[in-house]
């Protein structure tokens, strides 16, 4: 029995060794807020202490961005032009026990301090720094959405699981494109875990909408499409796409927003190759996504089967403000009528069911506005110098794609 026990102990030790993270790696918990992944990041201050802030895992952006508050505490020299500010980056950051050098980063973008421009790094988010593609490409990366974990490891050391696909990785920026198919036509679609919804090029979006008028569609960036509260979101088109083959994945009922033309030109120039848009984190929420930059390979490991009713919501399009408040940018239509008739564009959303929202993230507010269709929420609105209380009904926007061939068969 003693020998058997020693044998079993040895086997368990081998198993633990095989499953242990590689040397030099780090795994930290994540928060998924508005489909965006954030982690704790420590910045070394001039006095020898560390400043802990939230970092946004944004592999779809090659540039480093930092809040003005953090830049000030770090003692960085900020210089500004007419449209943006920049500063030398911090020398390093820490995630868990891992020190990450920023020596190769040329500059950090700092928000303008202006009455007409955002002075926070990422409006509506808790993050004060991002982890861009130019930083992530130096590591093996695992974003475990179901397990709420983020792993960084030296390149070539992390064991990935799941279905894999060869990716096109921009050597300069680290941006990733995945060979894809829609309606039997081939496209490149970026992988962007920093985006809260998938986005399609306007020409492709419009051609799909024209070919499939029965696919659910609407105007107005509600729910996960309400990313920043920019003016363009008021008239942004949304649609559910029946099927997208994304590398090894066969995605169905994919909600997507139309990427504005100006944004598309910038996006494609930065990608460095022809691209038709991107797949966002909302579609990937059931997966452990492995980024093997060293071998230009991406892994998708299914971790759960869940449906997130992100479009069962009060139809407000919100703009997060610098003062941590929220302005109503617009109201989406539902069945041809404003979904929230007693709320006006320009109103300030103050509370939901008696709970104040200033200081919350956009993701937290949208969760409070979501729920079971037909239920009501009590909204407290600020309009000029008055507070107005009203109720709003949750609607089921952007329903599922129906089988078009079955529908045609029934009509015949």
C-alpha cells in the first residue's frame, strides 16, 4: 500500500507539473465590463511606490494610451498639439509579478484637457491604461473569458488548447486578421478583444442588408454597439448576420454594427492589408482565446455554451461624460416609435430604479438597463434644472435570424 501511495503521489506530481504555468508567466483575474477585459496594472512612481490602476486588454489598438491623472502622478512631461497630447511612456509596468518593459514604446497618448474633448483615457471605462497589440505581440497571450483569467507567458512557452487557425499578424503593429467567409465569399476579419461588438465595412454591411432584408436590423447603437457615445452612434446601423466562418469557427446570429466610412479607411490603413471589419469580444465570450504571436496562430477553446441577451434593453444611446455622468445621445426606435418616448436627446440619466449612476462605467449602466423584455425600469432624468421621473419598458431589439429557406417554403 505504501508503494502504491508513493506511485500515485508521483503521478499527481507529474500531472501538476504538466499543468503548471510555464516559468516567467503570470495569470491574473480579469473583469469583463461591456465585453471589454480589464486587469490590475501597477506603475512605478518616482517615490519608489506603485500606482495601481486598471489596464484594458486591447489587442486591436497598436498605440499606448494613458490617463492624464496617471501621467501626472508619474511625473511624465506632457506636450500637446491642437488635437492630442503625448508623453514619454513609463519605463515599465507590472502585471501580477511580471515586469513588462516599455522601452520599445515611443510615446503614450494622453487625453486633451479641454471643455470640448475627453480628458479621461477611455470614457465610460474604469481603465487608465491600455495593453496594446505592440506590447502583447511579445508574449503568448491567453484570454480566458469563461474562467475570468488573463495569462501572459514568454513566447513559445504556453500550451494552447482548442481549434487553431493560421492568422495574418502585422509585423509592425501586432494587429491580427483571420481568414473568414461570409456567404461563400472570402474576407479578412480582424480579431479585436477590445471591441464590444463586431464591426463590418460599410460596403459589405449594405450588400448583406440588401440581399437579406429579413435579417433583423435597426438604426441606433444600443447595448454593446453603444461603445463610446460618439455622434455617429446615433445613426449607426445594426444587423444580425446568419453565419460567419471565422477561421475554424462557424458563428451564427452574429450581431454587427456598420463601421463608418472614415473609420473604415483608418482601420484598413492601420491593418496594412485588405480587411472587411472585425470580430469583437461579444462573439468570443464563451471561449478561451489563445494568441500565439510567435507562430502567427490563434486558438479558440470553447469553455461554455451561453446566450447573452445583450439587446434586451431600454433603448437609450448614451454618452459617458468627463464628469462621470451620462448624457442621452438619442433614443432608438422600436416598431417605428421611440422606444423611450418621455426621454429626450440631451437629457442626463441620473438614476435607474432609484440607484444613482454617476461614477459607474458604461457597461454597468447598460447592465442596469437590461433585463427581461416587457419589464419596466424607473428612470430619473435631469433636464435643464429639473429632475423628471419616468418609466421605460425593456424591448427585445435585434431578434434572432430566422430560417429564410423555411420562410420561403411556407409562402410557396
